[in-house]
C-alpha cells in the first residue's frame, strides 16, 4: 500500500492522546479550582481569597466573614442604643459606617465567591464530559492501531505470497493449459446447436449473477449516499472501511484458492477429454438432422435470452436513475425527473421491446416442447461435462488474466489509501471538536457564573458596593 495503515493509525493515536492529556489536565485544574483547601483560611486576607482558596472554601470563608461583619454591625447598633454620653455617639457612628462599608465590600466578595464556585462547577462538568470523550476517542484510536497493524501485516503477507510458488506462476500456468482436447471431445459427442446453447446458458447464468452482484452494490451505494448527507465523515469512514476489507478479502481469497482452482480446472478438462463414446442409439437420438424443430427452437431461445438480458440492462438503468433522482429531491416524484423519463423511454423503445416481442413469439410453446424433447435425450454426463467445461474455462480465463491479478493488489492499495484518508479526516474532526470544547470550557463556566446570583449583582451595582459593585476579577 502506498500509505501504511499502521503508521497512519499510530499518528492518529499520538494526536488524540495529546487531546486526551490536555483534557485530563483541564479536568485536574477544574477540580483544583473548586476543591483545593487552605489549612488556615482565616489567616488569608480577603484580597487573596481568590488566589489561595478553592472556590468552595472561598464561598465558606466569605460567608463567615460577612456573618462576622453583620454581627459586628449588630453589636455597634446595640452600643449606640445604650450610649449614655453623647460624645460616644460619634465614635460608634464612625465605627458603624466603617462596618457598613466593609460589609458592602464583603457582599461583593461573597458574590465573587458564589460566581466563582458556579463557574468552577460548570467548568468541572464541561471538563469531565470532555475528558470522557477524549478518553473514549483515545481508546478507539488504540483499537484502530491494533486493527490497522493486523490489516497491514495481512496485506504485506499476501503481496509477498504472490511472488512465491505456487502463486508466482499461476498466471502463466493457467495460460498454458491446453483446452483443445476437452473442447474437441465435447464437440464430437454433443450436437453443436445444443452444446452452444448449453454453453451460452452457462454464460447467461454467470452474467445474471454478476448483474445481481452489481445491483446489490448499487443499492448499497445509494443507501450510503443517502446517509452521508447527515454524517458525511462517519459514513465515508465506514464505507471506506467496508471497501478496504472487501478488497483485502478478495486478495486473500485469490491467494488461498487460485492454485486449487487451477488444479480443479485441469481436472475438469481432463474429465471432459476422457468422456466415453455415445451408444448408437444415443447418437441417433441426438442427431440434429432428425431435430429441425429443436435446432430452430435452440436458436429462438438464444434470441429470447439476448432480448431479456437487454431489457434487464435497461430496467437497471431506470432503477439507478430513480435512486439518483430521490437522492437529489426526496420529496419529488422521481418519475418526473428528466433522466428517469429518458431511461423509461429507452426501456420502452422499439430497440428493446420489438426484439423482445419477436423473441417471445418465436419461442412459443411448440418451440419449447421441441427443444425439451431433444434435451431430454442428452445423457447427464454431457450436461455435467458442459458445466465442467464452462466452469474450467471461466476459471482459467480469470487465473490467466495478469491485469485482473494486478487489479486485486491495486484495489487493496487504493482502498487502503482511501480508508486511511477517511479515518484521518474523521479523527481530525474529532480532535477539532475536542480542541474547541476545551477552549470553550472556561467560557461555559463563566456563563454559569453569570446566573449564580443575578439579583445580588444588580443590587450591588446599583448601590455601588465595593468598587461600583464589581468584583476584583471584573476590574
């Protein structure tokens, strides 16, 4: 592979671990901000509370100080009520004014502590969630490294196996297989019209299977396209993974079965070449000269098969166009789409329908009966030999195709590159979200602080408690 899956997965793991560690550090700081303790908070000056006390202890200390101040105000007021000498009034009034000013400042400091605690609690919640997500992302990245290492090793091992016996010579060995003895022997025993129709049917069955596989792939592709509108990066990664796993499985299947397939094909051809002669009665029953209606029926069936296959292709084009139209406009009638209309017109056009109609007419009940009467005379050994010959031919064609073999490797490389690119994009987005949320966590806490004591804030601003109602942090 042009891109090493394991190396890229390790790079993603390193990057997400950095985000996890940052989230862990942020969580630890948030906990410390809320919960750290001073052994003697009473010894800390009010202006140092925010720096030396945790937010929870800050609230408790400010509340205690404010309570002490209010108690002091009550004592001064009591003393004023009991003053006996008018000269003492001025002294107590001066002390009360100082206590009131100090109390106003302490109320602001209590609000500061309350808002700080709310901010710390909000930030702690943000960092807790963020640390959990980052840890989960790191765990997933670790699992990705394990999987990618295994996949990379598998791909490397399969690629190496292609250069060693027996896989090294499979292409040349398949190309060198002599099919002529088997072809000649079957041709000598099996009347050409029936043999050709049987071999064509084998090809038609394979073509149908291939079309069904392609249709299934088209269905899945349409579903993926529909889902990707909601979660493009996630769907792209899942789809790329499936494509890579399928490509790797195809290469593994080739590596594990190609030598055996080659031997099976050789054995099948040898069996066909060794077919025994037919009896005189069998030859007579199969003689095309005695079966003019059967010969005509075989030709008619072939025309019908061709016409039906053309219709199937045209119908698949219609189906694909409908799916594409719905992807573009899910609420519209797909039959009103221009490309759907064109596909329907092509399917229903004379070029498709006229040959189909003529073929159905030509292959009527009489033709079917004539062909059936002829086919029933064919020994099972010839049917099996025809099947074996067709299977061996397909296998050898596939195994002798160097370009197809190279494409298996290229498909793994391309799918692996696309897979790791998709994972990189998804991981980058995940880290982007973690980084942004980490940057926003303090702001989320600050927003929570704003709602902690709104009435106190307004009143203190209005009264001008402390420096205009503002906390030291706000100045």
